[in-house]
């Protein structure tokens, strides 16, 4: 069995892609069982050792809403931080920011919605009210020397509202960037996007004056479209892609959202295209196989499954 893809580059792709690893936060927040803090700390350390340079470590959302990440302070206080690796955290409001700043966090992310229904369900606010809530968070973070990234959910479809107009997504995204966020991650929260839709959305942002250098993409693989959607985004000039080790994750507020794009599947594709990531695939796959054992179920990642099978054959 092959353990690495053959390299056949395609024209029009970036030379290097930054992988924004969301497994420790977006992946683990959707687990039914609480994962021990020492397992989380080891996961973060293993991901850094595999070559990932941006690892979203946890969330400072109130424990009532995301109990799986209630140990955020304990995790950040105890985990090792590798040189040259960024460890952003998710914050919902000024209280969350205060908790993060007290622990010396240098990168945060906020999370908005392109639709009113999800904004109500996820933030208990309208889209406009959520922007008002984020404004002082971004301003204070930047005044403290902290970089701010924005997530925008429901960019390709909403389980309650259905199709989401491209113009509506662009309007919400521009508002987040105008607050002072340095990058906007476009989320296909329920995984319904297709490559043409991705291309159209990027073109609409470009027409609004937002180039691909300010955008990232965050795809869920509900309908098996995450990789082809990523390729469309790369062709559109995007160079930052969110992914989750082992493909774990979902969204606790949108039950139709299945797992994130698996980091291993992304690295396999990019390796075959000759696009650099700096990630060691065998080390990453071994980490996800280890995590799957701690979670008590197989990894959803096809690459992890294939490489694990290859390793088992070698031992026989």
C-alpha cells in the first residue's frame, strides 16, 4: 500500500498553504464525553511536533454552553508551547477575552454568523447585535497586541433558512473585517458547498474589495465535498485552510454538521499537488490514530485509516 502520494503539480495553485489546525477546539468541543486535560495537552504537543504551526488550543465560551472545553485555563496553564507555533483561542465576548489575556494569549478568534437564525441559536443575538458585541472585543484585543481572526458560519447554507445569498455572506464578512480582524474564515458549517459556489463567493468578496489574502476556508465534509471545495479555494488564491486532525468535530449548535475536513486528507492532497505545508504526514496520522484510541472510536479520516492499515500490514 502506498504511504505517500506521487507528486503532480497543477498550475494556478499557491506554493505553500498554512493549515490552521482546529482539532483541539472545534474537534473536541463536539465530543459526547469529556476528554481529560492531559490528553488535550498531549494532543496539542503532538500536533506541534508534526509540524503544524497554528493550533487552535481551546475556547473561552462559557462552560454551560461548551462543557467539553471548561478546562481552558488549566490547559493553557499547563501545556507546552513550542517555539514558532501560534496557539489561538476562541472567545465570544469581553469576559472571554479577559480570561484569555490573563493567560498571556497572543491570538484570538471570534465567531459570527451569516444568518439570523444561527446567530440567535449560537450567540443569542441578531447578526447586528453580535457585531456590536464583537466591536469592543476586537478593539481591546488589538490594543493589547493580540491578533484577531474571525470565523463566519453558515456561508454556504443554513439548516433552518436554507440557501444563503452570496451578498448576505459578503456583507457580514466585510463587517467583521471592518472591526479590525486580520483574516476571515468562511465556514461551510453544514457541508453543503460545492466548488462553483466557493468560486462565486470568493469572486463576490473580491468585488467588495476583499482579496483572498484576507480569507481562509473552513469546510465540513457532510456531503464529501471538503477537498474539492478546498481545491477551488486554492485556485481562487486562498492560502490558509482550516482542518481538524483525524477529521473530528462538528457543531454543537447545528446537528446536521458532521466532521471537519481531516488534516491528514488535506496534507495528502497538497503533497500530491506539490504544495508545501511543513507537516509530517506519518507523524500526524499517528497522532490521530492515538487520539482515536483515546476517544474510543475509529478516525473518520480516510488517510488515517489507510496509513493505519498499511502499518498493521507491515507488522504482520
